[in-house]
C-alpha cells in the first residue's frame, strides 16, 4: 500500500519496475508496472505505479492495455498528473497493443471462421462509443487481405455506399467480402436496419460476382455472425 509522500525509491528494489525488468525481463511485469515505466514520473505524493493503477481502473476489469486507445485526451487529463502529452502517449500504447495483436493474428483470420474475424477486430471495436462500419476483404482461398473503414456514426443504408464497398474489393482483387460493425451498447443483437443493409450489399455482390459472405456485429467480448444465424439469404427475417 502506498502512503502519501512515498516514491518509487521508497519501495524495496524487488518491487521497483525498472529493477524487476532488468532482473527478470518485461514479461514478469504487471500492466500497472509496464505503464509506470512508460509514465516515468508520478505526481507529488503519488508514485508512477499508483498513477498507472488509477489509469487501469478507468479501463475496467476487462479493459486491457489496448483499451487505452478508446479513452479520450480530455478523459485522461481528468486524472491528476496526466497532461496532454502523457494522454497522447497512453493512447499510442493502446494503438500499439492493437497493432501488435493484429499482426500476430492476421494469418489466422479465415473467411469461414467468424470467430477468427471477430477476434481480430474485437479490441479495436468493442469499446468504441459510436458505430463504425468496416469491410474485410478475402482472397480466393479465404485468406484475409485487408480491411477498410466505410463509415463512422450510424449504420444506415444511406451512409454505407455499395459503390465504395465494392470498389475497394476490386482494388484489392478480393474474391469474397465481409461487413462488420460494432454496437456501442455491447449487445451484438442485429436490428432490422442491420438486416436491410446486409441484404442490399448481398444483392449487389451477387451482381458483381463478389459475394458478401458474412456480416459480423461486434459487441463487448461477444459477436453475432449473420452467416452462423442464417441471415445471409434474401428471404431471411429477424
């Protein structure tokens, strides 16, 4: 437990993040200790590790370091000792975490495995406070090529352009496509509007011979796959 006035130097050497890292490697450090090293300095009476713990508390028990990206600069600066520079650094740590995770997962994303697609985008999308629509593009063997943001705000047929969706598919020589979006509520249950958008894109893809294989809605550590639910047919209904 920290007492007012304590600093990192007051801790036993075995509990200081720098010393632990030097002796045992970064893998033994907790999330708070990793953040403490990056923050470097706390504020008067509050060591950097305690400050790091306060930051992680804002993320919640299921947040994880990648969720740092989803906290705004203004929210970070509400924490005593966090200015705009530190806030930006923290957001960048979250983005790095997401990119590292996605780089490792890229090869395992498969068209016919909705859970692999959902896992790939989960950390990026699950804690957003607004809806984002993405398109994912796949090659002839079902291997993941790339993704593209289509809109930010509200899922609607009026703001999702089939033209843009399929121009990107042609640009990347994709053979199959998947549409994804998130529900900020955390509940991935599809709406009627989600279904209408899906059918519009499915029909356009059929004409262009670039099938829309699935629509995946990202919730908070959960997802809904239209393919798994049988919603990818013209006559389907919620």
